């Protein structure tokens, strides 16, 4: 895709990093998060790269709008989780509804598929949470709902990417710290966000590789 098309979207992503930093500052509710110039610049750069990549891979099609929206939701959710080990309902729940509405508007024929993706993703992580509550929180479960409603069937490949990438980190920690690694926790939100972005751009290829 021509640079003249990519640059406006990348620029919009960069500009969006500023309000996303303000959003991060609002949580946890009641105490908030201290402002950070480094975090703001990191969010601006990350959003610019992600928006540019998504336009290049997805193209100027209606499905681009819900993809950009989901990206703009999972990035601050992952950032808050990274800092505080929480993913706010104020992002997950309205975000899930908005992503689904945008997805259906962009592709009405996927209405049922997106709903199945959302419910299926929610149930998969809810079961995992019930089996091992120390491994994740309910915020992760609700984030999976939002991701599933945005990705439909591609969400299952995205969740697999998230779990595989988190497993890689677990192995690295075990190799580095040995038995002490069992007591080291890390947030799941960033891995879910990573899986979501991979699913948005390469979900079809990923599902074909994994499930066929």
C-alpha cells in the first residue's frame, strides 16, 4: 500500500496515544495512575505502528474500522494491567458492545460469527479462571469477550497465540530463576492484546494453519 495512504492512519494512531495516556491515568478508580511522559511517547509510537500495519494488512475496507477500534481498546487495557494487574470494566464492557456494533455494521453477515466468537472466548477463559484463579483475573475473562466479539472465529487462534506467548515467558522465568519462578506472576492482559492484534491482521491464515 502507498505511503500516502499509510501515513495519515499512522499519524492518527500517534495522536491517539495522547488521550490513551489520559485514559490510563484514570485507573485504578479512586487513586489513578501518575502521568508519565515515557509511557505517553511509548503509547503514541505503538499506536502509530499498529494503525499503520493494520491499514497495510487489512486494507481500506469496512472491517478496518472495528479493527482499529479494538486495537485502541486493548492497548490501554494491557497498559493498565501491566501497571496494576487490573483490566477495568469501564474499558472491557462498553468496549465489547462498541466492537460488536462496529463489527456488525462493517460485516452484517458476520453477526452470528462475532457473537459466537465473543461467547466462546469468554467461556474458554472463564473455565480457565475457574480451574486456576491464580493464573488470571476476571478482567482477563471480560477482555476475552471484547476480543472475541471483534474477531469472531479468528479469536480462538488469537487466544492460542496469547497463551503460547505467555507460556514462552513462563519457560524463560523458570530457566532464569528456577523454582522461585513459580511464585512470580505476570499480567495476562498484554498477551491477550498481542494475540488480538495478531488475530486482526493474520487471523484467517492463523486459523488455517492451526485448525485445518
